C-alpha cells in the first residue's frame, strides 16, 4: 500500500477546516458583545439572555421537543421491528426501495406529498401531523442503523433460546434486545436529532396556527430577516445539542458510520 | 408458515407506516399531476397532460437545466475534494480512521438551516471573508459573494461533502489491498495503480456519493432560497412556489413527478455500476 502522503494529509486538514470554520465562527460571534459580525468587542452572554427571554423561541423549542420525542418513539419501535423482520425474511427489492426512499427523496417532494395527502383527507394539521410525517424518515434511519448491527448477529442464539423453551417475547427481551440495544439507542438518538433539525416537512405539515411553529421554522423566519446575534446564540445551542446527541449515539454504537 | 407470519408481524407496522405516509402520498401527487388546476387553487378532476407540456416550456426547462447544472457543479466539486480526503483517511492508522470519520460526519448530522446560515455570515458584504480581504488590501471594494451561483454551489458542497467522503471511504475499505500490492509488485507506478485498480474498484462509492449529492442538490430548497437570495430559482423553489404562493398544486405535482423520475433513473444507474463492480460477490445495493 502506498505510503501516507503529506499532501493528502494537508488536504484532509483543509477539508476539516472547511467543515468546521463556518460553525466555529458562528459560535465565537454568539459571545460577541456588540453582536456585530465584523469586530470583536468583548465577551458577553447577553445574546443567550435575550434568547431565554424570548417567549416565541421558547415555545417553538418546546414544540420541537414534543415532535422529536413522539416521532422518535414511534420510529424506534417500528424501525427496530422492521429491521428484525427484514434481516430474517430478506424481502425483495420493493421493500428495500421503500425503506431507502425516505433517505434520498427530496424533502420538498415528501413535504408537498404529505400536505396533499392530509388535505385530501381533511386531516387537521398541527403538531400531530408533523409527528406523523417525521416518523416516516425516522423509521427508515432507525431501521438502517439496527440492520447494520444485525448483519453480524448470531441468529443461532435465538434458536437456542427457543429450543430451550423460551417464548418469542422472552427471547426478544432476554436475548435479541440486549444484543441490539446499542444500535437501537443510536438509531433513536439520530432520529431525535433529525427531527429536531428538520424544517421543510414540518413547515408544510404544521398548518397555519402559530401553536405548531417548531424551532427550525422560527430560525428560518429569523434568518430571512438577516444576520442577528440572537441567531448566532441559538445556532450555537442547537449545534451543541446535535453534536452531543450524535457523539453519544456514536459511542453507543461504534458501527454507526458503517455503510 | 409460523416464521412467515412472525416476519410480517415484525415488518408490518413499519412498512405500513411508510406505505400510508409516504407511498400513498407520493402516489397521490403523481395522480394530481394529471389533473387540472381548480379556479380557486384546488384541483379539478379532469384528466390533462398540460402540466407536463407546461413543464417543458422554455421558462421551466431553463430552471430544470439551471438546477441540473448547479447540482452537477456541486457534485463534481464534492467528488474532487471528497475523494482525496477519503483516501487520506483510509491511509491513517486504523484507530485514527474512525475518529476522523466521525469528525467529518459530525456537521452532516447538525441543523441544515444553521449550516447554511453560517455561510451567509461568512459571505455577505460585511462578512468575514470580505472584511479579511479588504483588511489585507487584496480588494478595494467588497466582493458580491452572496446571493449568486457561487454561494449556492459552495453551500451545497459544504452540506453534502461529508457524505461523499463517507461513501468513498467505505468503498476504499472494501478494496482488497492485495490487488494494489500486486499491481505495484508487477511494476506499475502509484498513479497507474490508482487509475487502473483503485479508481475503477471504488466506482460504486463514487457513484453512491455522486447520486446523493446530485439528487439532494437538484431538489434543494433551502440553499438556493437563503444563499441564492431569491434571485436563483431551482426546481425545489419552483415546487415550493406552486404549493404556497401560486397555489397551482397540479403543476407543482408534475414538477415533483419529474424530479422523482430523475432521481429513480440515477439510482438505477448507480445500482448498475455497483452490480458491475461487485459482480456476483454481493448483491447490488444502494
């Protein structure tokens, strides 16, 4: 194998800088007293204070947590079961395509499809319709993470358990679940992160009322008015939460980034 | 028989959810594409192909071609930047590889709006890049970096580069090292070995990364909206307008239909490439 090359390593360093400098700039600016992006005028946490006093943002954050919690709960159960079924049954291309589609379908298309669907059914829109919609892509992601773990799963353990007289539920609870738990936890954390960050589908399926505004919808509205120090502070918090969740997910399940 | 019932019990709820809230809604959109627009923004259920002929009109065809061009640029740049980065990771000591991969992927899992907004902060007229360039005297007047094609392509590359690195890295992992060793032993140089062995055998990873970036770029809404500043219209924005502004749902449905058709064709192409390289050893998967 060729030697490691200095040039390649430098390129990798540049790529990492490209990925992290924009985020680092936001985080630094969020502590800038004057709030201007141009000059450093001293350290201050006043923009975080401004966020804490903003009822709209807090309300939107609360809505986001509700949506993320319920869509993750649905997706974790259905996605894990789906992964178990698919890995044992090995169904055909149609099932594989259905499970892969939510990850690649442009979100604007899924958003308008769900809006058309809910409208055709005269389904009242609100947080519940966002939950239902977010569960769609979350199921796919949880299933994908759990499946990656099941690929090295020793199914004979399940057979032994059944042969020794344990019922299917006991076998699942005592054998299968403990073995796949890291992947289930990782999948749930990723699903939660995806839901917290998702904007377009939520925007289309939220309905008109202000009661179902989520945090990304609030961020979008603020960004459209321009660059402000409050957004920098909020961005720092949201990024911090995402990074933490994903790192915990990665620690729980080391194979998370296997494709 | 019992096993089959159990498998379907396991898969049923998840597949049912996806069928009801993804397949059926998408089928509904496809059906709506063949109806007329109602007078007050609804849908009149009279069959027509007019939405598709309208999509082929020069105004809209230009938007399609423009979106494809921007998506293609983003894809090409992401591959050119991502391949060497993935290659560099795969040459690191084994323990460091995973840490680097996590580092590359971490931004990918964070808020897309905020990642895009970060570039608004960097690229605007009073932004950091302009300040730095005028500060060192490289330019007299701030450059118009934001609200143009450059900004949109930069944003797309920034957001999707991590996935390209991941896809190519995993293809490099699957590469049998004895093949490149044999090539070197037989006297081929590093570049020849790369061009004749490594590159063709990692084609599935390149294809997976390319399809991903292209599909998500061509249908993108947020990046052209925020970094293009409304001056750049791409298909995603056009679809958005049909639903929320123009209230022409059937036309928006037809545009979505075309977008999905493009996506399916690309995924099929990718599966063919993956199948060709992996041969009989493993089934083609996306």
